[in-house]
């Protein structure tokens, strides 16, 4: 029998009833139908919905070949992108990597990230790290003009050309961009870069299962075919409206909790490899639902680390929160706690146990304490941190996000608020064409 991720909602029933959750069943069914019939708001951004099943084996083979060429030629590969153009890849790579080799190469090139910030020290230190290395670039941008990645690409392209020569640099640059238009498409055509297409109907935060995420993941040495197979399994399992459709279950439950006054959802993990999965999830839900003065605020914690910081607030703070706990069933390695004759630390009572057994009891004990303290808990169980299950988890959250947004009554696929800071930044930097906005904003400061 195929292993799959599972959801457990029984520990929310002290806050909302089964009847309150099931009252949203028709809305969830309607949301699912809007996705599959492309009849809801944002229906021009539904390319992710069947992306796993319609991605050809030939494309995956081509991505793997490009990744292998970069792995053969480079000591480091820098993926340049912001938001969904980097978070998904970083989340998967960190979840699958050795904790002390992630982004540092292991048996392949270091996979590094740029363009996700405008940190001068960050970019200086990255360029300093790369100055004596053979490196490559994956630049990800539909337009090629988004400020953060465009700055990083301008700097690193010049550095690569200076270190390797223009022709060799062109061979080591891969552009993932629009099919026909935009500055990056034009440059890629002129310079002869290898390219992959970001489909117009796939938004950034839903793009991890496209070349945007697949190429960096493949460069890191992981099995993108298994990742996509897991996503296909979840795509097939969640097509029909039913009580067992876990995307609907999650969407209904979190909206029932929101209606009951739980305005903050905390994604909790007990495996440090999942830290950036929480960051990817925060963007997916925050950018999809936080609009029209609505939306659950997405937060994330890494336990048991954050039990010694955020734990107090979660246990005894304002009761406006609920938790969604990611539980990983199987670990990749075995570590047994040894016995100690002196037993000065008092830990002999757990000698002989696996470290993960202690971690699982910390997780269970915390969940019980939080439930008793008035914090409803959902639990999502992942069989193991392997490509197939991460593919399932990614697609599960993406589809549930679309359904949940429609239940909430917003367009889950636009992000109008993101443009506000850009307009102000351009005005402050005196970008040509923003003269009136520059005068207006400078009058305020």
C-alpha cells in the first residue's frame, strides 16, 4: 500500500465542533470545483493545478542533464530569485540535505541563493566566496527587472564573465523566465543562455514543481522525478470532493477555526530540516489569503528549540492561535542515548532510547499541553523526509490553499499589496517615470 501524508483534526474539536467544520463542506466543494473548472477569481493562474501530471519525462530528463552539466563544471551554483523563485527550492534542498552539508556541496556543488534580499554585506560576502571558484548561475525572473534579483544578477554576471570569460560564462548561466518577452528573455536570446520557461499561468509561490524549483533541486543532487511522482499521487488523490479529500479537510478546518476567532496559524515542526519549509508555507498562505482585510496570519516555529522562546507565549498568551504540527514518522539515521555511570545529568532513565523517541515524546507532550491550554492542534504526518513525500506535501498545501482562499472569499492567486512597496521604493530612488511620485513621497519625509 502506498504511503502518504495524513491529517488528524481531532484535537481541534474542543474549540470547533464537527458540525461547524462540516458546515463549510459545501464551500470547500465549491472551491474545489472552481479550481478544476477554472471558474473562480484568479483562474488565469491555475497552471500549477495539473503541473505534476502534465510535466513530461522529456522535460525532467532535460532538467537533469542541465543540472548534471552544472554539477560537473561548478564548485558552486547560485540560484538568483526572490519569493517563490527561491523559497521552494531552498525548502526542499534543506529538508533533504545533510544538516552540515546543505548549500555547501556535499558530493556536488554548493547551492547558494541570491536576489532574495538587498543586503550589501550579503552580496559582498557572496562575491568574495565565489572569487576563486568555478561557479554557475541559475537566474529566475519572469521580467528580468525585479529589483532584488536584477541587482544580484548584474553583479554576479559581471563577476562570472571576468573570471571565466564571456563565452564560458554564457555556458554556465541558465535563465528561467518568460517564454517570449521581458528583459531576461531578451538577454538570454542575445547571449545564448540555456533557458526554461515560467508559464504565464503559474504564479511564483506555486512554482516549486516547475523548472523554477526543479533545476536547483536537481543541481543539489536530489531526485526530481520522485518529487514529481509524489505530487502526482496527491494530485490524483484530491481531484474529487469527498470527506477523505485531505486538502478539503485542512481548508475547512482552518477556516472553521478562523471563524471561531483563531486568527493566527502556527506551522510547527520538530525536525530542524523543515525550517525553510515553514518559510515557503508562510509565503504561500500569507500572499494568497492576506487581502481584503481578511486572512489567517501564518507563523512558524521550530521545536523543541522555540519551546524555550516562543513556547511561553503559545502556552499562556492570547488565545487567538492554532497550530498545525508537521510530524515526521521515520528518521534517516539512528542515534542511541548512552548510559553513564556517574549519571550526573540524570539522563540514565532514557539511556538506550533513540533520540527520535525522546523528540516524539517532546512533541506529544507539547501538543497535549497546548491543547489543554486552549490551543487547537492539527497534525500532518509525513512518512519520512524523502522526495516523494515532500512532493505530496507541497501539492497538498498548494491545493488546500486555493480551496481555503475561495472559502475565505478572496482571490487566492493575486497579490496586489506586494506592489505598494515597489512603487514607494522606485519613487524614493528617483526611477525615471516616477517624477510625480518622487515629489509626493519626498514631501512626506
